[in-house]
């Protein structure tokens, strides 16, 4: 028997761990550090987040499925850049950008879920077409653009 509440809890825990690990990895990139163990944990939990998202019962394809599919493509490129190409040449920048984008996607979904599941936020944006939701997502995007820029600057030198 499929225990949906337990599955949801596991999915959320994996997602939160992926976000936290991803932020640690981005911090490392900004400082010019590889953080190999954190990176492996971040990539594993982030892949699991996207994969487990497809196991929720639904009647149709939703925007969450699209984000999950795009995230898996981004993660495939990230894994190739990091482990397959060893961050050689332009693959270094590709790794940084895809790692930051993968964390951004998880945070994007976190914001969506907060606006759906938190009563006060749901009142502010019941359809997620209202300005509070759009402004929040725009601010999150701006933060991640800045983080990506800082990570690219900090992690540009080979040898780390």
C-alpha cells in the first residue's frame, strides 16, 4: 500500500536537504572551494527530489512535472560537467551554472509550495497570479542570478 503522507514527508525532507546542501556548495564555489562530499550529497538529493516528484498521484501533467523534467536535464549536464568532463575548460563554468540553476529550481518549487500550503501566504496569492507571489519569485530569481555570478567569479581558477 502507498502511504502518501509518509512519501510526502520523505520527499520534502530530501528536498530540504538538497536545498541546504546546494547552498553550501554554492558558498564553496563562491569561495573557490570544490567541497566534493557536499557536492555529491547535493547532486544525489537533488536528483532524488526531482525523481520522487514524479511518483505523486496525478490525473494530468502539471507545471511541477515540467520543472522536474527540466531540472533532471540540468542535473544531467551538471553531472557530466562535474564528473564526466572533470570541469575542464568551459565545463567548469557549465558545472557552476547548472549547479546554481538546480538549487534555484528547488527553491522555486519551495516558494510555490509555501504559497499553496501556508494559509497566510495562500490568502495573499490564492491563484499564484497575484503580485505577492510574482514579487517573491522575482526576488528569489535575482538572488540566484547574483549567487551564480558570484560563484562563477569565485570558482573560475583551475586547481581547486
